[in-house]
C-alpha cells in the first residue's frame, strides 16, 4: 500500500470547515459544564458527529463520547483525544459568546479541543476510502477534576475498535503563551505528576493575650511551610526537579483567639516515580517532626493525583515531522524544558505510546508578556488556530497509521 501524504490538502480543507468548527466551539463556550457529567456538551458532540458514519458509544459512569472511524482496509488503531469539561470560575472576557452559566467557564481551552477533534473527525471521515486501520476519537469529561481518562480506559476506550488495542495516541492543548499556529513539543516528560497536599497542625486554643497557656498552631504551620521549601532544595536533584507549592494557609476566626488548628493545602509536582516518592515521604517527616519540636501534632494527607505525562520519542518525532510538513519547519519548536502542570492524558500514555503537544493560540497583537493564559478568567484564544489543530490531528493520525508496524502491506 502507498501511504497517503499526511498533509495532502488537510490545512485548506480544515480552513474551509472553520465556520462549522467555530460554531461548535462557541456553543460549548456558552454552556460550560463541570466534572464527569456533561449532558449538554455530550449532546453537542453527538450532533456534530451525526452523519459521518462513525461507530459512536457513550459512557456509563460519565458523559463521554467514543467515536470509531473504520477505514476501507484493515490496519492499526490510532486514538485522538479532546477533553470537554470547564472550570468553576466566573468569566471576565467580555466575549459576545461568553459563558451563560454563572461561575463556570471554559478557561482552559477544552471547548477548542473538542471542536478541533470534531473537525478532525470530519476531515478523516472524508478520507475513509484511503484509510488502512481505524481512528478512535476520545471525547473526555473531567480532565480538571476526577481523571475522566481513567474512567474511559476502564470502560474500554483503548479497545473500542472491535476489541483491537490502540497502537498510538495523540492530543493537543492550546496555550496563549505561544504564538498562534505554532506547535510546541518535546520527547520524554512533558508535564508533571501532581499530588494534593493537605496538612493540619493541631495545637491548643486559648486567649491571644496568654500564648504561654495555649499551644499556637499558627507559627508552627509557618515554620513547616518554610521547612518544606528547604527540604526540597536540599534533598531533590536539580536535574530531577520537584515543586511544592503551599497555596492555602487557614487558621482562626478572629484576632484575639489562638486557634486549635491551622490548615495548609498545596500541590506536589514531580517527573519521576523515585522523586515523587522521596518528596512525599520527606514532607510527612518534616511536618511531623517540626510540629513535635513545638509540642504540636501534624496530620499529613497526600492524595495521589495524575502521573507525569511522558511522550514516546518515536511518536513525538512523527508528530514533529508531520507538523513541520503541514505548517512549515519554522512553526514547529521543541520545548527545552517540561511544564510543571499536570494532565490526565498521562493515563493513556502509560498504556499506549503517544504524545501530547501544545498549540499556540495567543491572539495576534497581544503581547506575549502578561497575556492571560489557561485558568485565567480573562483568557481569550485565537479561534482560527482551530483549523490548524483539526488538520494536525488528522495529519498525525494518517502518519501514525502509515508508520505503524501493524499497517497493512
């Protein structure tokens, strides 16, 4: 079989599809939903896929959509993923299609991800006769909260194509820190593992005028925060980094009462299992011993979150080369360093060789310095990049199908 050139007409076709892709995105943006259950979002996706001849199933424990495109000939299976959930924050963009749901906003670009994947499905469905293999379109809820990827894996998304396992996977994430229409990718670790830290210092309450008769947990908590930062710099290699951020410290109810407890919350971000284990163990040890030195107690709860997102080198190379052919080599850049954010696409990459890449989406004319990015209530994405994203999804799928050792001859 002769492989179809991955970029053949895709970008021009995607640009022709852009009005429809944009309509899907704006519909999702106006009606954002949170977590595992996204009934309106699911309905929008199902309607957008109608008529493409895909085998579509929906989730049992979550509002997922899995759509399978069977090519004209047998071959490998490639998965493309788009997440669909929003964030619990009030939108402050002033867009004409701003969120109509108070306190809920698509601030991480998942509406673009979903719309781009719809566009890719339309592009690839039009090429069904040229496909040897299958493409699984994974529309996933709850990336921001409950790890919807795990639920979809448990419900069989990786075996969705008649029980045939996925051989490669790809996902895109938009970001305004990069120029619109550029692709940022790197082999190996791309995003960190992230764990939740909850810590309670237990003292003894009393009158603020007589701290000697109480056991004040506030200075103990402050000392623990500082000691944890010192622990990181003195026990973790700079070549295998960790970031521990204490983002919330809460104690007391008023100015003249020493509280009984002080509560600390934060995150622990690492790239390798060994450092992840070491940092978690050291946080617990430092917190308990600092508290004990003052006669207090520290309850430490470390909740394991998403694992590190690690790109397969071969798939990353295929993504980079495909993007260079589609967009031009000057639009494709290799990130020198990973990013400390976390992603539940990592669960897919633990099971399947694949890659995630960043698609630049900063509006032209917006200065790079200080541009609102993901999770900002003011973030605005450049919608025309959705044509680029849809074409990239399709081109990468075609390339991975052609490159797979399971491709038919």
